[in-house]
C-alpha cells in the first residue's frame, strides 16, 4: 500500500510525501530561506527547427554545487535553517521546483522578440527518492524502488489531468558529468504544454508503423531483440532491458514492458514491481562496471501524450543516455552530433551488451 499526504510549503509551493506507512499528520512543510523565487519563463518558436525553445533566466539563481556540509534537499532539523525536505517519517518526497522552467504562472511574455512567443505554462517537480543523501536510486531496497515507480505513476496521472499539460516526462540526471549540481538522490518531472520534439518524432514513426502493421513499433523491436538475444541485458516475463541495435551511446540501455502499455498509468501493482526489478538490476550493473564507481547517466521516460486521446501506437519505455567513463574518457557531443544531428558511435551495442551481461553474471 502507498500512503500519500499533500502539504503546502511556506512559499506556496506544493509538497507531496509518500510512504509505505501512515504519514505523521504533524509533519510541517519547510522551504529554503530567502522566500519564493518568481518564475520568469516563456517559449520562443524556432522556425527552422520547428520547435519551441524555453527561456528561464531566473534559473541562474538556483543552487550550484553547494558545500558538502550543506544540502538543500536534506531533511531540516533546525527550524531556523529550513530546507526543501521536512523532518519526519516518510519514504519519498515530491515538490514543485523552486526554479521551474515550466509553471502554473510563468510570468508575462516579452514583446519584440522577433519570433512567435508563448507562456511557458506547465509544471516542474523534483522527486527525492530517499531521505538518505548517500544513497542512489539503484542502491535502494527493491520495495523502495517500486514505491518510486508508483510515485512516478501517481504524478503522471495528476499532471496529465491538467488542461495545460500535453506531455509528462520523469527523468533523472546523475553525476557531475551530465551537469548535476545536487548530489542527493533525486530526479525531476517536467510537464510540458506541448509534446517535445524527440518524443513527437518517436510517436510519429510509431504511428506510421502501427497504421501499416496493426501493432506497435517498439513491441516489434522487443520481440526481435528477444529472439536475437545478443543485445539483451535483463529479460523477465514482463519487462525487458536491452541495448537497441541502433544505440547511439555505449551502454545505452532501454527498459520496456513486454506488453505494449502506452504510459505509466497502465501499470498495475504487479507491473510496477516488474519494472522496479529490472530498473534496479540495470542500475546495479551500471554501478558495478568500474569497481562500483558511480555511473553517470541521463534516464528518461518516453510514453504517450496526455492530450485526452488514445495512443495505441505508444509504448512506455525508459532510455538511458550514459556519460560513460573509460580511463580518462567521456563521450562528448561534437559538431556532427550537435550541428547535424548525426551521431558517430565508436562502439557496437552487441559488444557493450555483452559487457553488461558479464557484470550481471559476476554479481549473481
């Protein structure tokens, strides 16, 4: 069972606490000193790329690499120096980002930009996986990882029901290599007022395949990968983790339910558990690659839009974009990747999937 309690921070932002146990009604929401930050964000249309660009200059004020003794996500003990997380017995916390790119009231849209503009309406939330600042998502007990999956589902359903939200994307950035500035185990959820370009392109191709074949594109890819086997990392009856044959990054793992579920909303309790098992396994393997040196990555959920329509072409899945580390080496995007959008991969997915399987076997 999952317990949930909604609170309001002193600066007006929402806070939700989740737990496997009843939550103490006397817990008081806290917020960092300095008062609320007034969002100033808007969208500008990029006519050549055909996509929106978000501008949020107030985010320059956000916390950047705080000293080790200060963690704004750590539960507060001294009421005179409150932080984002209140003290008390709970497992997972979600709160509205203090420096959001998208928000309910993003402020006025500037004039004279030279291109079409729009308010950056939507939501931006922070998901704190645990109160243990020294943990990681993969190091948490399986039941806690399952609870995080259930929280993602709950937030997807809540955010997706908002009339100004068209797409909900949970994600986690892990490691300074990908720009993380707070080391407490946490992720974020962006609720966009449009379907972002990459999911939109995926959905377009999935729709074309569905119209032609009567089944989902990712469903077909999963079946193909299960039959081939060379790029499989973890395979259970319900969820499979694999490196796609077209992977652009070394160790780029995708996790997908075997059944073509469009979104997190379609996961039942068993589905949440099955996804948590494979997610924890993949993260454990990642962290064991180099003597348990933390593995930097970006983890992103891709799923159906929340536009009120059915999307049988969509297939919920998680994509990992690792900032993989070999001795003295990182994968940086260069001119061809950034300017042309054409990736050059210097490793083969078959080889890297075999490495991950070998690590998993070593851990067994």
